[in-house]
């Protein structure tokens, strides 16, 4: 019964936000199509819009799926159902993270496939792209954690501003590394030590943020 209720809540969230997911994927595909046109301006615009489609989705989902549930007084009804705190937390985290992960993975696979399929684009771009893409996932996790733990629109907006402001900084740090800049022109993907270190740190931080969020949520006693 309770497992069925968790599944129902997840499917409910997915149904409510399917348009966001679809628009994000469409935006990323359009960005790749723009890069396909060729030329400096279309390539820069396409690459920028590719990541913007993920950043916008990552900013909108936590507010829509978590904060608005409290603002619209849906949460008291949900907590009146035969559902434990752990199960509610699991359902909300799985739906929120899952709704971002699906378009994120879809666009990352599409982006890598696009680079591999183009002879005029060096595969050396792939490692840097993976670091940048994983950082958008990390940023989303920060925003989602702020929304779930604080249940406050103000804290969630603050986390969104901080996360979205940091993307340019991480790109700046990557491009400061001479070895990474040189590897961008390589015909094959070069998974250098700086790249692997960055990816490892990002993945570790994602795991820690999600684990801490789940723990803090399950310790709450008042969701209303």
C-alpha cells in the first residue's frame, strides 16, 4: 500500500512537470542543431543555449515541485495520507532528482554523440563538456537541497542565484589550466588528472548533498 503510494506521488510529480522536461530536451536539441549550422556565432550561441536549457530546468524544478507544494497548501493533504516521513522524503527526492536526471542524461548523451559524429569538432572537447555538465547537476542538487531542507522560497532563490553565478567561475578555472586548453584541440578525448579530479570532486559532492538532504528530511517531525 505504502509502496504504491510512493509510486503514485512520483508519477504525479512527473505528470505535472512533463512539459518542463520536454521543453528542456527540445531546447538542448535546438542548441545542437544551431551548432550544426557551423560558424563561430552559431557555435557559441548553440553551446551556450545547450547549458542554459539545463540550468533553467535545474532552477525551476525545485521551486515548482517542492516550494509551490507548500505555497498551494498541497503538503498538508499529502501528509494526511498513509505515508511515513521517510517514504514522503524518498518520493519527493526521487521525483525531483529524476525529473532533472532524465533530460540531463539525454542531452549529455546527445551532446557527446554529436561531437563524436562531427569530424570538424575535436573529441578533446568531451572531457571539458562532461565537467561542465556535471557541474550543472551539482548546481541543481544545491538548489534542490535548499528547497527540501529549508522549505523556504527565499533560501531556494538564494541557492539558485549562488549556483547560477558559479557556472562562469568554474569555466574560468578550467580555461586557466594550460593542459586542459591544449587538450581541447586533441582528436581524442584526453581524461587528464585535472579533469578526473574535477569529475571525482563533483560526483562526491553530489552524493554527499543528496545523502545529507535525505538524512535531514527524515529527521523532521513537522512538514505542515
